[in-house]
C-alpha cells in the first residue's frame, strides 16, 4: 500500500462523533473484495465475554444504524486508515481507507507477528456491511492460526450466513429502542440469532446496552428471541457522551434488569466498558 503518513493518536485530528460526519470514502459495491477501514491496531477487549483479552482490532467505516449512545466515529478526519506500527506503541501510519482483503491481511499479520493475540476483532461501524470482504479475510486470518471475532449489531442474518463458517466468536448486540432511540428490531435479531446458532463451532454471546429508560417489557422481548438459556447475556450500562465516566442508569434499576434476566438465563453479567475505565482505545 502507498501514501503512508506518520501520526500519533495524541496529535492526530480528533475523530468526529458518530452521526456528525459520515465516512468520506464512498461505500464499495456490495460484492466487492474491498472495504472501507478506519483503524487497525492492537489493544485489550473491553466488553463482553472476552474482556481483558488482547486482540487486533479492525474497525470498518459505515453503519446502517444511528444508535443514540454510539461513541464510535464513522470516519477518520481525512477518510484514511490509521494503522498502529507496533502493538501498544501508539505510533501510527495513515494508509488508504479503501482496502483490498490482501492489504488488510498484511496489516493484521504485521501486528500478530510482534505479539501474541487471542483473536482479530472485526468491529465498526458494522462489519457485516462487507460480507464478501469479511468472508475472504476471516478465512485468511484463521490460516494464520488466530481466531476471528465478530462484533455486530445482530441485525443482518443474510450477511452473517455468508461468513458464518469462518467466524469463531460472535458478540451480538440486541438493540433496545430505549437505548438506541430508533425503531425496534426484534425480528431481525430473532433471525440473526437463529442463523448464528446453526453453527455449533461458534462461541456466541449477547450484549445489551441499557439505560434509565430500559424496561422489563423490552427484556421480555429479548428473552423470547434468545431461545437457548445457556447463551451468556451481558448488560452494558450506557456511558454518557457528555460526562466522562458517568453511567446513564442508576444501580437499583440496573440490578432490577439483571435480576429479571437472571430468572431466564444461566449467565447474566453486568459489565461496563472497561477499556474506557482504563483509558485505552
């Protein structure tokens, strides 16, 4: 790849917040072997079942949702891709945002060669907007002897079916209308969950962002969708976008929600975004 530009996170332009500025790189054709990537770096997983594990993160641009709590930018300031040069170094180079599978594989392999990693996390944005790219890249990653980890909104079952054979771990969001401030997506979630559970090799867990408006009625819908009571459920308290470290839910309401779900599922854990507590990417 060409046009490398050196930068560091602390002196780079600040990423715009979600919803303010869309990706400046056009979305490729659906069946393209390309994707718009905004970051490739090594860090600690801060959410869900594998919190604390070391991963390479591949952050795609673009998302079809506009969740009110989303703290993830949909683009870098110039539409390029920031790549960490060494794991944990906070030293970065800028490369083109629109990448072929082989380009991204090279960047991932460079980080994996320098430090042990549990898996490669595909996050975003929404990775399943790029199913053909994702399928090819995940297959290549598994050949390197590293697990693939998909972080997704859990709303695109048809795209999941295209990549499922090459996915090792799925972090499936269930989007509550009280948190997203968007329309409910129960049927999409149900279809996604049903598709995901067709692959016995996949380690699947569910993550649910909750706040002071979240209701037991919403969790009743969730309980009807997640049909296997052994599926781990992670309640993630919504983090304020305005006040650093402040959660948008009271302890009593959080415990009430957890207690309700614990009557339906064997594993229901409350876990905030630990990477924010540690102040890491």
